[in-house]
């Protein structure tokens, strides 16, 4: 039996695997939350499939998203990243990744974990929307505006409201699976 899926992922094996296994699943682990945050910042202005295709290259290039290592990157490492054709070579986004690692660690220290901080905006319980067609899902909300402002205040970069909302969708803070998608009630 063919399972009904969200329209945005149909027809691309990589997209469908990501949709079926990861997208919208609540993420409470700081390491994974950081990875998604960084991938979303690199996605800004590009398509998500571009980032997904380069995800393994990003993991290798950025020390498996070890924010402690990234926070200490020097100019030599930045130059290596700028020469790495396997990732998106955007100097501002690479520098933002370092700033975000530092801000991430500071946020962990303040709240005990980034998970506790970010999920506190929704009382640690996912928001379940009723999206009939993925094209109707919002690109941002008043809540993503609020989180974006707070992240920026803490020193995070490339975390506009749209990036934040995409992060919320990816990490299961909001369930924007279409209501007739098989994953809607699973996540």
C-alpha cells in the first residue's frame, strides 16, 4: 500500500527519506538541535534539497557539528571551509556558524541545555497545525518572530524568522505535516 505523503517531498528519494524519517520528529538532543540550526542557516536563500545533498559533506567539514570545536575555529580553518567545494561556501554563513557555536554554548550555560531554552517557547509540547496543503503552511509566525529576536539578542546570526520557523518544523516543535500524510499522527 502506498502511503500518502506531504506534497513537498514527492518525487525525490532523498527528500522522501528525510520526510519519512526526520522532518517533524521532536528533537530534544542538543547536538542534533545544533546541527539542524546550522543547516537551516546555510539553507537561507537556497532550497532545502541543496543542503540535504551536502549534509554529509557539512558533517565532515564542521567536525560532525561539534559546537565546542567550531567555537574555536581560526582563520586557517575558515580558509579550509571556504575552499571546500562539498559545502556551501558563504563566508558570512561560515563566520555565523562560529558565532552561533559560541552563542549556543552560552545559552546552554544559562539554561542548562539548548533544548530546555528553545522548547520552553512552546512549553515543551509540539504545536500540531492542521495543514491541508503544504503550500498553505506559513513561512513564519509571531512565535518564530519572537524566537528569532531572542536568538539574535543572544548573539546568534542568520536566524531570521523564516529560518527559525523552518528549524521549528524540522525539529518537531511544530507539526506541519499535511493532515492526510501518514506522518501527521506519527510525530
